[in-house]
C-alpha cells in the first residue's frame, strides 16, 4: 500500500455511516482483576474465588485472539483499515499517590475507553482502578493519528483520582449481589450505585452516537458528574440522559443501539425508563424495535458480560451488519429488516470484555454531522 494511502483521517459522527478505519482490540494478557472498590470478581467454580486474581487461562486467550484476528482480517478484506493496540503487562501492580492496585485488566474492548465524535477521539475517565492506565495501550495509535491528521483533535477527560471517596462502599458489589431483584432495581430508579459524585466519571461505551444527539447512560461506571462534563465538552451536541430497567447497568451498547437513520434496536428486557425517549423517537419518525432472544441463557466462562452481547453488533454501513455467528435469531431479525448480515465467530471473546461493538473503536466513517432529531422534547 502506498504511503499516501496509510495517512490517517479521523472522523466519525454516528454508528452506521460506512466504516473505513477501525481499531480492533487484542486479548493478550487480559486479567481477572484483583479486588477493588469498583470490581469484586468471585468465580470459585472457575478457580477464581473472591480475593484471587490472575491472567485468564492461555487456551481461552488463544481462542479469543484467533477470533479477533479473523474478525480483523475479514474487515480488511472488505477494504477497512484495521489498527490494533499494543498490550501492556497487565499482570503488574500499579499505583498512584492515592492507591495501590494489584493488577490491571486488558486491551480487548477499546470502545470502553475511546469515544470518537467528529474529528475528535476522547479518552474517557474510566472509573475502575485496574483500568486507570489502560489508555497507554492505545497511545502509540493516537500519537500516529496526531502526526498524520492535522485536523485530529486528541482529547483526554480529566484523569480521576479514584480515592475511596469516589465510591460509597469498599465491598459494595458483594453486598449488592445479596440483595433481592427489587432492592437492586431501587438503585437504578435512584440512579445511584457505587459511584459517588466526588469527581466526574464515565466510560465511553455508555455513549450512543446519533449525529447531533448523544444518548448517555448513567450507570455503574458513569455518574451524573461525568455526564455534566460531557455536556460541557460537547456544547454543540444535545446530551440525553437515559436509564433502563436493569439492576446494574454498564455500557449502553448491549441495551440500546442505532442501526441506521430511523431505526434503533432496544433490549427486550432492559426497557427504557424515560417516556421522553419514546416521545423523541416517535416525533422524529424513528422506530424502536425489541431485539431478538439471545442464543445463550448463561454467561460465558469467566465473563462479566451478559448474554445480551447478542445485540452487541457492528454496523459497517446502513445495509451491512456484523453479528456473532451463534445469534441466529438476531441475524434473522436483521436480515428481515433489509441488512446483509455477516456472521462472525466471537463467543470466545466475551470473557475478555464484550462483543463486536465493544471490541472496536471507530477512527473514520464516511458522512457528515447531521441532525436526526430536529423535533426535540423539552427537558430531555
């Protein structure tokens, strides 16, 4: 490929314009995290009871990397440029002046960290100590983009201190797991989980991009301060705060995702709790359809992600979409909606942090900023 063809241009306004350049994560070195206020893994049946941590088994890592590599190769064959992060030694102990963390996590889900809005890529705060230094795996790519694209805006949200004051309780999640479903849902109705409002916190994967409108989920990793920071950072965009019927929400891309202009896919169990969201979509002639039933009824081994990765898809253009190959019901539904559906083997990746959308971060999509919701709902 000629040198001029390698030059980077950063720009992406939504989740459906034709994809030309993307980052695909890697599974190498991913850890079951050491306990911390934001994360308490407890998988005794898989050899990781609470208090233990370490790398995911090598055979799992090899299978995940094989599927990630095959996915990247498929995208490249379709003419899409694919870049990969450089893994760190995620097993190492890390520290700041405020805390010591016994492990890091990994670099499989770039969507959690990197938010592309127009010609800007924004590094999210991240509210998990084991993920505080994760941005370093992507810095060589961002440095390259900065050299090659004079219009690229490289931004990083204020790095949080993540002291104990940023969390309500050190062992919140162990207590949360013992609550009834009704008691857990009470946290959602209050929009209050383990994060305090000590400092702005958000994950990039809690943001859904619909052109001029950004839908941001307040969740277990995104607090009100983080949404306020995003609203001030993107003053030309309209920020809509959304919550769903889910006891412990984390990331919006297995809950409510756009497919193309006028059509969005909604989790059939995690229904939106704001009537204003329905009103906004109806007023602007958008259809919200419930997703199909997932193929699995239990999580993958050592996975903290739900079975609803079935709707964690990657749209390549308004007529083409990638879906995990076992999700036959979801593929059939999307095919009937007029999509060319590309089945992608990806179930072995789920334990490393998500599905097809999680595993990618946009660098460039064709298309310009557009207003898909000219009729706004006051107060939303």
